[in-house]
């Protein structure tokens, strides 16, 4: 089984980060007995000094290079990933997509309605490449901006509603979709280092959201034990 992480800056991470991708790899290693592969066209972290994804300085030295693969980018959202996902799935033969996108779209590029349209396009393009592909999608976690920007907070709420509707509309037994739950104890003041990007505790909670969704929805793996 081949898993691909798809996300924005919360998923790619910056130089020195451990990343929730590492936490998820640890969980899959423990719960699937090694019978899986992490795939994707990229392996880099974002280098904040260079302003580009040029770093390989992961904070976990035991994170093997093949497991560092992903399709995520600092400042990239549904808008950017929808045109890329078809080729990425074809080239990697991905079976399961673990997707965390939307915050950057709503913050800089598109309103909730257009962001939801781009999410639907993403699903369509991924299925063209693999008609049996599975996806777990995380709702947008409001960041610190939502505390002081009421219109932005409303757009986040609206998008999450539209994402849930899209998943209900597009779910199919041959290519199932799961909506992961917002991590119930996620606190941006405790689980991030800047009000947006996950700290170590946030990484565990993001990984748990995906792991528990797959376990509960598909009986895949176990419940997350790395908290």
C-alpha cells in the first residue's frame, strides 16, 4: 500500500522540523508491519532563509529518505495541487492520499466556494489517475488569524462545511473518501510554534487525526499510539 502526503506549509515543514509526516510514518511502521511505502515527487523541507524548499535537514535523523517523500509546499493549496495530483498519482502509483489543504487558499488565493470547487477538481483528477484511490481529508484548522479576523474565520467555517458536503457527494465504495475529525484538543497556542504551524504536540495530533480516521473508517492500521 502506497501513501502520499499532500499539504501546505503545515505538512512540508521547515528546516529542522520533525513534521507530522514523520509521526505518521512511525505509526504506519508500527501498525502495518512495514507493508507500506511512502510515495511522492518531493522530499525537501522549506528553507526559511532561502525562501524555497531546499533543505533536507529533518529533525529526526532516523526518518529514512524514502519515507520523506511527499507532495506538499509552503504557500501551496488546493489551487496549486489540483493540477499536479494526477501526474503525481500516476508516477507514484499512490493508493491512499492523506490531504491537509485549504488554509493558504482561504488566506491568500480563493474564497470558500472556489476553494471547495478546487478540492472537487483535485478528487476528480486523482481518480482519473487511479480510479480506486482512497483519500483522507482534514478540515482546515483555524489559525491565529481567525481569532482577530472574523470574515476569515467565517470563510474557514464555510469551507469546512463545503468540504464535508463534497466528500459526502463524491464518496464511492470503489474510491472511498474520509473526512478526518478536527483534533479535539488541538490548541493553536499550545500545539503550534507560531499560531499556525505544528509544534511536536501538534504533529502528534495531526497524525492521530489521519490514523484514527483510517482505523475507524476502513479498519486500516490501529488507533494512534504516539501521543
